[in-house]
C-alpha cells in the first residue's frame, strides 16, 4: 500500500486499455429499499444506471429479512444491466465500489458456504426483548459504573463512551446474539470456529470474489456495534460480555484499497473491487466533507446527520455514534452521527393512507395552509433516537379538530421531520463543541423545498444541496477511483462537486418557537408507550 492509500496490485498493471478509455468506475449501492448501480466517468458523469427494488421478507411480525442468494442474483443482473445501458464493455471498467445499508448481517458455514439464516436487516425487531433485558441488567449497570469510575481516573474517552453504553435494536450486536441463541447449529459451528460473519458488504465481496475474500472496511465494521472505534479493533469486551466468538469476524481493510477481483465466471470479467464503504459514510465522502466541522445530512429512509470530527472519535453521552468515516492509507477520519430513523418511512406511511397521491405534492400542500392548525405529529415507528433515546416511544398524532384537513396533517408531518433534525443538530453542536462549517444535504426527501427551507430556518444555517443525486454511490466511486488513480487527490474531487441550490435561513424562529415547544409536549406524550415485548420476538 502506497503512502496515499493506493493499493499496489497486478490487477491494475495487466489490464488492457490503461489510458483514458477505461477511466470508468462501477459503483454498487444496496440501500434499504433500492439496489442501485451507476457507472461514472472521470468527470463524475453517469454513463449508465440500473435500479432494482430490494426484496424484503416478513416471516413473522417485526421480522425483516432478505434472501442472500436472491440479493446476489439481483446484484449480478443489475451490474450487467448497468454496463449494457452505458454502452461500455466490462473490460473497460477500471474498478468497482460497493456501498451498503448498515447493520444488515448474515452468518454462513466456513466449510460449506451455506448460510445459517437469511440476511437479518437493521430494521428487524426480533432482538427487542434482548435489548430491554440487557440494558436493564445488573451486568450492564456494573459495566457502566466501572467505566464511569475509570473515566474519572484516566479521562480516556473510551471509558466515557462505555459509561453510557446501551444496546440498540438497530445495531448488529443483540440480533447476532439472538441468532446464536436460537439457531442451534449456528452456535455449535461457531464454537468449532467454522462460522463466517458479515454484513451485506462482506457477503457480496465473498460471493463476487468466488469465495476467496472474507473482509470488510473500517466504516462498515464501526457501524455494527461490535467494533471498538477507540481501540480500532473488534471489541473483545462486548464479545466476551455477551458470548460472541470473535473467530467469525472478517478482516478489516482500508475503505479505499484493494479487496480482490471479481470472479470472471460470475460477472464476465475480473474487475478489481477497490472500495467497500457504509452508505452514510459513502454519502459524506461524496459530499466532499473532508474537513473537521463539515456536516452531511441525508434525508432518506431516516435522517442521518454526520459531523467530521477529524482523527479522533467523539465520546457521546447523548446517543451520538462515534464511527469511522473512512480510512485511506495512513488517514483515518472519524464522524459523530445522530439518527432519526423515520423520515422517508413516515412519508410512505402517510401516502399509503391517502393523505397525498405523490410525495412531490407535499410541499405545496404544506404551503397551502398558514400552519398545522394545532396538529402535531411524532415520527417514532422505530422509537426515538438521540437525544431522546427511547425504543419504547410510539408514533402519534395529536390536536386534530373537526376542521383539520389533509394539508394540516401533511404540514404537521413535514414539521416533525424538521423538528427532529433541529434537536439532532443542536445535540451535535453542544456535545462536540466543534464549529460547524459546511452543511450539505442529500437524499430523496431533500427534494422537498418546504422542508429544506424550514430546516434551514430552524437551525439558522445554510443548507447546500448537491447537483448530484445518489451521493452514496458517488462517494463510493470517488473512494474506488482514488485507489486506482482515476482521481489523484481530494482536491480533484472537490472541483467535481457542484451545488444544485442553497437554502439560506430566514428569521422565522419567533413564528415557530411556540409550535416547536408544543411539538416537544406531544413527544412527551409518546414516550415509553411499548412496555411489553414486541410480538413475534
């Protein structure tokens, strides 16, 4: 590996057409709802695209799975469709990038290659009872107390983080424990050292390289809840605590670097895989948030706010996640992330009930009334994350009157998304003490002009929406291209990112102050609603 993170491999030296004619990157992005494949040229223009709907299985209430073999089939067909759409040939692709949704995992047999279960997605709730039991256990209370004491003595951030450690259903940790406890053959084979674990990225790398490479990158590993971002290794403390054998974990490699070549019998050509990255970190890199204080906000299935904290992880007491953004050679960048899980999901739910026919109508509907008419909505289909941190919270709508219209309800829903953004933003600002410079937004929901302007107003900060769509895919392509010399450095990438529009804040806080505080009151009514185990767990 060279100083700037460029891998040295025969894969690049022996490929035909080393000039400008093969300066193309294939970028694969497996999201929560859509599997997307793009081919980019050196100017970051899209030459070909393919999209397929991600197939989600619901075998029991609260369970959400993906068929691992079907996913591989979709990836292969999507890549071939994308290449066909581009008018290129497979041998013209210099490299390939893989970006994936985080927290969706699988285990499989090291000898037979057969999965022990389907991919268990990040939205799956089967571990809800485990989360509740462990978080209220004497073991966790003891760990928190000891860690708090150690932090007082050593002032080390890792002990501060451990002093407020709580398991979350969206993390891999307790869903993996559930699988080990409830699939007898999995526990037996794990005790024999014959189990391989991985999230979607690891599974695809293993399959696409002809079962030759069992690896992930630092961004994906740090997003599982099983990796210690302070020690930069799989967490022996967490694994010992809940009895997870560490022999199953994949090798952790640089985000931008050589993972292996695709098996020519699978895709039709040996394409070097030179980037594996988690979706939010990929979007942040695509937004060129390379400096401390840069913020990326993605509004898709959920709202994800990521702050570049530089070379050190942030220890949070409010529920922010200290994650690794990316590793390129000697450079490792950390981010602090705040999540509100129900953004696009809330709009899909509202559409399914007939509040509007198309999401594009929501901005004009909201603007057709001067306010929400006293209606307040709390988006908590998956509980409420930082800084509220209540898995038992429920979605609710309060304040409806006989004269309440669809427009009032739609406005209340959009306002709730903006309010969740506001409290996340303020938590990041107050906890990290890092001055925020650029604030860049992406994701399908950021097409809503009413919502974008309101978000800008509420935090008194300009929001910069990129001209590029699919920022995760673009960021993954950038990382892969850096590893193969398509782009020489980050300055080249900065010049490729352009703005679609910038939303500047207006002085409207006095108009919204009372509405926001009433919404906070509605949130308080929604807390700790679920007091029993989730059905089906």
